[in-house]
C-alpha cells in the first residue's frame, strides 16, 4: 500500500499535470471505485477546474473550488495522464476527460481504491479522514503530543502505529523501519515505552518520512508516481522484506512474525523487550 512518502510523491507529480485543467466529462468504468452515487459524481464535476492537489496522510485531495475529490489509493491505485481516446486498459476504472483532449485516468489492479466527492471543507467530517490522527512530520506531531498519546494506549506499538489513530501516514514498510531504528520490539505495549524510546521513535518517524519522500518513496512491488517512475527508497531499507538476512547493526538474522495479521520483520537481538 502506498504510504505517506509515496502519496506525497504522487501529489507532487500530479500537480503540474492537472492543475488548471477543466473537466469536460467523467467516464466511470467500474462504479464501485466511487464512494457514493457515480452519476452524481459525473454530473457535479462536469465543467469544474482542478485548482490544487493536496494530501493528508495517505489520502489525495483534488481541489475543484467548492468541491473536493478525496482519493485513497489503497493497495495498487495509480494515476496517469493520457488522452480521451486512448484504449481503455482492463485495470483502468475512471477518467477525468479534460477540455484540452487529455485525461487523467485511475487504474487499480486490486480494485480496492476509492474516490469520494464532498463539499470542500467537510472532508474531515464525512470521509475516512475523520478517523485519523495527526500527520507524521507535521507541526502537530510534537513530542509532547506523542508521549501523551502513547501513555493512553496499551496495544502493542506496531499495531498502534499501523492503526493511523495516533499518528497517520506510516504503513508496514516504515513502521518496521522506524521500530528497528529505535531498537523497539514491535510487541511492546505503547504505554510501556520509556521516555528515551519515545523520543527516539518520534525522531525516527519524522526523519524516515522526510528521507523517503526525498527519494520518491519506496517501490517494493508496483508503486509508480504519476509520471510512471519508481521510487528509490527501497535501496535504503534496513529491515523491511529482509527476513533471514543479517541485521546490519549486530549481525543477528532478522525474523518475521505476524502482528494483527501483518508481516513484521525485526531483530531479536537489537529489539529486545
């Protein structure tokens, strides 16, 4: 699943491709990609102009004046620019057809991604954004906020970070990475972390998100930005996807377990409970 660095990379590459373009019409080839009524989606967007492409955590927000399209890529969602009349691939589910003859298409092999049309300003009340904590690497994600939030939660730290409810934007890749960097066992209850561990984890989260974004995100399976390019942070990964390989810090082989149904790779020696 694209995480915050990948979605930010998509946003940055989408912005010059679509901002200022006016929608002639919308074609929907798979109705379930829309949260809400597909016909209303098409009708309301006709004639609207893209004014900005924003992001919150793993969600894209296409701004069209008084309306906003909130897009969650989920596992495999991708956007790319083409033309109205280009052949439709079986994995393409929607296109914004622009008045200049170009079109922005949404493709999704797994069909898990969703787009929702809302009134601008209501996105944090009526979409999945309402359930999220503050963004990683943001002014709101202060050390004090993080410490207080952790003290109130007894679930293991891996599951808490994956839940998005305290801090939003990290997924399986970056959670494994920041826990390894902080020498924290993923099964440790959040409210049992020491002050030093919390401080280290807070810094690791911010620094990792910033660095991964600088490298255009991580392409492990199929992530591509809006220009069809892969990310490069996979070359920097220390633990994710490296089960059975030696830990670069101590030489102990990494192990992989499941936590809340998600594969979790860590070092038994460096990340003791």
